C-alpha cells in the first residue's frame, strides 16, 4: 500500500492507496492552532496502525527543495537535513511537510519514506522564464531562480482536463489556475510548462488570501528601513493580500461581505480577479492560443462566482474550453513515487 501524506500549514490530508492506486481510505482535517498540529497529526496517523504491515511507502508533499531536489527522492537522514535547510524558502509550508516526515517515520518505521516536490513539474522551465535579472554572482550564491509551486495540482488537473475533452495532453495548450489560500497560474504548451506565476518562493505572482503576490521591490526597501526582517516576513506572508485589503482571510467571507455592500471586500475581489486576468491574458499571448482554461483549488473549483468574474469580458477565450476540476494532489503524489 501507498500512504500519500499532504501536510499543509492549516490542514492534514492523507489518502491510502493500493499499489494500483485504488483508494482505500482518505481523511482531511483542518488544524488552525499550531500548538495542536503535532498532536493532531500523531492521532490521525495512529488511526492507520492496523495497516502497518501493509503500508510499504509513505509519500510526502514537500513544497520547496531548492535546486537540490526536484524529482521524487527516498528520504534519508542526509536528505531530511537538506530539506530542513530549504524551510527558509517556504516558511509557511516546509516545516509542516518535514513534521509529517518525522512523525510518520516513527509511527511506521518499516515503510519507505519518499519526498515528492511541488516544484518538480517546473524543472524544465525555459531559461527566459526562470532567470531573474540579477547579477550572476548573486544568482549563483543564493540559487535565485523561478521554481514554481502547486506543481502537483497543476499537472494533475491539466492531465485530467485533457482526458475530459478526449485530447492528447501533449497536443494541447492549457492555462491552469490553482486558486486557494495560495494561488498560482501556469501556462502549458504541447504538454510542457513554459511559465508559472510563483517564483523563487510561493510569495510571487497572484494576489492571495494573506500573501502579497507581485509588488514593487522598492516597497520592501522602504519597509526594511523601518522594520525587522521577521516583521517584514510576517507582513508579506500573513497580513497582506485579500486580508490586507479588507481584513478578511476566507474567500467565502469576502464574497458574503461584498454581496452585503462592503466596499473593501468588493475592492479586494476586484484586485484578486484583475491580477488573475492579467496573467491569463499574458499567458494566452505566450501560447498563441488556449485550448483549455482550468480552475482548481478551494476557490477555483469551489466558487462559480469567482470563475464567472474572471472569464467575464475576456474575449480572447471565446474559443477556449473552460473547466472546473477538483484537484487530487494525494493521488498525484502517490503516482509520482511509482518508480521509487
């Protein structure tokens, strides 16, 4: 059996599969208090102890592996040590991914532990898409480049979309929009990723629920003169985006507030949709044509209102098939571990 474990900053999701990827058991749980995360994760994994002798692999979603890791890898002490060093690149995600590895390895010591990376889908991005215009010495010293994230989700829904319209994935031009607490958009041309909105970290790109997305670097220089690095990091990752504009950090609450006439909530929605439309338009230009526009994630697949706002007045999409597909990162994680 294969256990796919997806530990997010506020959620614990897992699916248990037979080796042919038939689903045996699944669970999703929200954990909003950090101090309860460790306890909750242990409790959830302990519920699977009756499968202990059958679970051969435990596959973990890891958001950022820097340049060191892009392909799935068997987890050793050395690999785990390197993954911990990558936490500074994805502070909202990697620490929880690593916690999942540490706890599951204690509960299921006989199982092989495998890390599957969100950045893997983007490992062959063209240089013109991943290169930052910084001095070469800095790029080499710190590994600055566009990595891209949500790759497991983007790849899964892109392939599922191709199946739904009964076309070859390798012959389609696709734009995928993963919209949730974190949001990103990816352009795929003839089965190959050519660009994506997230960059060196998951902070770049679209306006998100609590993250800024693209902003003028000059703003950071100004903030840095007056605030500590820790405070700046907290503002950019936890207090900005939709929350920074209207004070709300759940899209359902934003939609309700906007419907009741809350001007700040309406402005937040307008900014969120506007930024996404800009990216879709630019990716359409890169692709030349778009066969499929796919929405996924809690907001993308879950809100028809948001989808309607995004595609409204985008005349370039008049010949594009638009789909909402629920993602399955756990299944994609399990499949990526097939050859290990």
